[in-house]
C-alpha cells in the first residue's frame, strides 16, 4: 500500500488535487482531516493507494 498526502487551505483546490490522484491510480481509501491553524482551516487528505 502507498499513501499520498495532499494538503491545502482551499477546499476547491483540495477537490481538484484529489481527483487528479484518483484518476491516475486505484484507491483503497481516503481520510480527511481539517485543522484550524493561525485563523485558517488546513485540509489534509491521506489517499491510500494500491501498489
């Protein structure tokens, strides 16, 4: 299993980046975390991929 990490402050950018990863490889799972950092939200996604 491989893990790709995507992190951004923009939800629209996050969607675009996730779609790029999903289109290129077989996805096993996705985990989303939202963190408040210096008065901004930071979105972090772990995309678990098949080898």
